[in-house]
C-alpha cells in the first residue's frame, strides 16, 4: 500500500474544495491513509500529517506510520483538542460528516469557537469515499486474493453440503476453511439460509437442519490483508422442480445481463435498472427488494452503490458486487453474487465459484 | 430478554426528560429494545413502538419483534422520513447524539423543519447507556455464560502454550476452542502479544514466534446470546526473573486491591485511582496508560467506564472489567483482566482463570 500517494491525492481534493486540512475519524479511512492497523484515533491531514491517538496505540503507530507525527491524547476530547489546535493556521477544517457523531461535532465546534483564530467545520461529504472507490492495482490484487479464498470455500462447501447438517454447523465449517486458507477474521457473518429462511436476505445461521428439495442461500466473504470479498451461491439438493429452476434462471439471467451491459459512465441506478427490469418482466419485481450491488474494499459494503437511487457514476478501477435475488416469503429465495472489476469501460468477473445452471 | 420492561423503563426516562419519543439508531440498542437480531434500521419509541427497516429485515422483524409495528423503507432518508412523520404529534424527539452522524442529523433536521408541525431534535446523551449499564439478572447470567467459555479457553490455552508457536497460530487455536464451546462470533479480535509486542496494549497477533523467557499477554472474549466477556492473562514460559515477578506482582496487587476496595457509590475515576495510585507508588505510573476497566454487555466496551476522568457512579447490577496493566517499551508488558459484578455494594469476581502468582 502507498499511503504517500493517497495523502497526495487527498490533498488535491482538499485544495479543490478550498479546505486547508481534514479531520479523519472513520476506521477504514484511518488505515487507508496511515497504514496503522486497528488504530483508534484521528488523523489531521493538512500542511503536515498528524496521527492522534492514546497510549494503547502509540507504539504501534510509531512502527507502522512513519510519515506521521504522533500526538498522544488521554481523557476527553475537550481536554486535548484545544492544545492540539493552539497556534494552528487553519480557517476551514473538513470532517467526515457521514461518520462523525453529532455529539463529537458539537464538542469540536465548541472548542473551535473559543480559539483565538476560530475554525469553520466543513462537511467532507463523500470525499474519502470517492478516493477509496477507485482501487489501486495493488488493492485490486488484494481483493482478488480474498475472492480466491471465497471461491475455494465454495468448492469445499460442495463436498460438505448434505441433508441433516444445521445452518450453523455448515457456517462454522465454512468459516474454519476460510480462516485456515489465509483469511483474517471475516468481514461479515456467513449466511447459510435454507428453506423458508432463504426468504430472508440477511438471515443469521440457525439450528434449522438442511433438507433435500429446498433452496439454500450461502453468502460468504474473506478478508486478505484487510481487503474483502463477497460471494453468494444458491444450492438445491435433489431434483430441481420447475419453480426453483424458473426463479434461479431469472436471477442468473438478470446477473449475466447486468454484467454484460454495465459500462463505465453509467450511474449506479442505471446499472441496477438493467437487472431490475429483467426480474420485473419475469413477474418477480416485488421479490427483488434490495440493491443490485455495492463496492468492496477495506469495507464489505462501500462506494460505489448500485441501487435504484444511486447517482454516482461507475468508472474504471472500481470493484463491486453484482447480486440480484428473488425472495418469496414461506418458500425461500435465490441470490447469486459475483465480484467484478471495471476495466477498459466494461466489467470483468473476478470470482469463479460454480453455479447450478 | 424482556424488551417490554426495557421499553417501559425507557418511557419513564423520556417522560423525565420531557421528550415525547426517541429515535434509536445504535445497533446494540436496536437489539436491546426490539429483540430483532442483526437489524439494520431504526426504532421510534413514543406512544407506540415502530420498527423502521428495509426489505432485507422485514420478515425477520415480523418474527422477532411482535411488539413493534413495522414501517418498510427503501431509498434515501429524505424519501421516506416525511411520510413516516406525517400526522405525528411529536414536538420534542430524542436522538442518540453519540451515535447518529452529523449528516444524518442534518437530514432529519431539514425534513422536520418542513413539516406542518415542526419537531425539535433533543440530544439523548447517555439515556440508553444508563438503561443498559445496569443489567437484568437474565443479562448477568448470559454474561456469566460468556465468562465461563473464556475461562475454559484459558484452561485449554495452558496446554497449548509452548515455545515455537506463532502468536497468530495460538490466537486461531483459542478462537476455534471458543467458537466450538458455545460462543457466537467473537466480540473482538483475540490478542496474543509476546515479548516486545506485549508492550502494545492492543497488539494484533503477528507471525512472531513465542519464546521462552518473555511475557505473553493473551486477551480473549466470548459472546453468548449476544452478551460478551473480556478476560486477560499474562504468561511466562520458564523460570520467571525478578523484573517480571515484580511487574506481575504490582499489577496483581493493583487488581486485587481495586477489587476489594471498589464500592457502590464511587465514581469510575475514584475506582480507577485505587489501582493507579498503587502502580504509581511502585514506580510504574507512566507505564499504566489506559483505564482500569469498562462495562461489558451487548458491547465489549460500554458504560460504566473506570478511567481517570469517568464521572459516572458505580451501582449494583453493573458488570465490568478490572484490568490494570504495565507496559514497558522494548521489554513487554503484563495485564490482568477479570470480570466483576457489583452486588450488595461490593464487587464479586465472576471469572476464574488461573494466574501465575
């Protein structure tokens, strides 16, 4: 990773917004910019690079963030914030308004009002999101490593999947495989949802015992050097009846069509509409109640978003999921999720776990 | 769990603060009040109980939150918030100012200003914290189950701890044991920090191979039905030299003294001072740079806090950690952490993993 390049790109954005410095508080952004693992604290990026943290992380920050000066804090923000900004030359300070709590904002505002040279707090909006959503080649490679682990987990799963195993037991079996094949702690809890539970897009694995002749939705992610993957497959044990085949085929068509037709320059909403229209035409519009996809990276869900209100434009270098689904209360559901990268204006699928059809 | 009692206690607090309803957004609070697992969304608690979520969680909310009316949302807050509050009778609406982002606050404020009957947003401050920090007997029992799993993990660890194992391998061995003995996904990443790494209070397990004759700090937690435990022990393989014995004994004395002397009615700062003074007198004051403890419950770190600026008062029914530590850069560290419950005005230790002395 190249925090130096990232800091440089961030400074360009600050200059464009006429912000002299920015106050970073969001955990993934702390890592993205400083390289310090698991840091709790703040960064102040302006003329210099300041890392603000307490006793617990100071030694680690010294080791992992050599480009940063370290400011050690203890106690409440009101105690240390004035000292940190005494003698500053900042008029306009950006902050992460989608992350910083209202209470923290108010505390900062109170302190800044009392300084000799007051500071205005300027919402950073999606400034960091927009930096992170276009991946460096090294980041795309780390995501690809996380995808390979998830692909291998599905291969392993196909051997273990049989009637009589509980959702929970299967989820734990998959988790062990993922962890023992190079993944850090998982980016999200594995979903194994069988039968009627498969109608819940975000079901938690339960003691429900997997049967023949019902849909089984499995959604897994791995984390490799902090970068995530996110894949879903739907299984069926025994001869597939017409309804299941029709639902599965519809979801698959929607996914493949979206993957073929999504191009750079489209908005997230335009991308989403491709799959949504196809599922709607098949008569399942109401049953596809979530977005088509989301970015993956340091977070399991990040920009870009591909939902029916997503205005952001898709461009080269973005890595995201394509995951249409159909959920029918009482019956179950089908979701298929692959990870893709936008290259030369179109999508390349980077996951390869087998599908039923 | 008894969401009904909790909702009733919350309503009493709202009445005291002259707030007619409260908007809940913090994940643990969503579960605490609704019983819906892994919910993403909001609760509006006032005259009635409303659960606000999207397609992905609606079916689960119907199953798990029978006391709540469900309001299904999609898209951006600005799209659905006006409809949700049309025809309302609320003048003062509480919100979780320590959780809600500044951006979300601003969006709500914008919508509320345009309503026929405007709504004032009132910071809830520590309203939910203060409900959650006194545990119901059933909650204390769930924490105790989580503590028993962590205790058993230390017994297991003592058999596995030998020179030549990496921090990472040992951490994964412990994690498997915890998960296979009844724990949900862990509340925090296990710390195994050996030799110089033990000087980092929040070290991440690395490829460093554990040796004889160095301190090894191991910090683990389990999660049982969403309630957490948090325990630390420090190990040493081989004959313990004088320095290690002295540091260990100082930390142990500080811990046992704090446990004996902490009484209900003390502030968190007074509790912290007991251990801090003892460590200071031994000449290690600078080396104990974090707080003495923190509450445990649905979160691994929650109220009450026992730090040198903690003004909150400790009372019966609270469950928290007592975890003094001494960290010496280049040498390593010692931390001992037990879980305690305040009963009849004094502390009862609920963890029982063995110590070296």
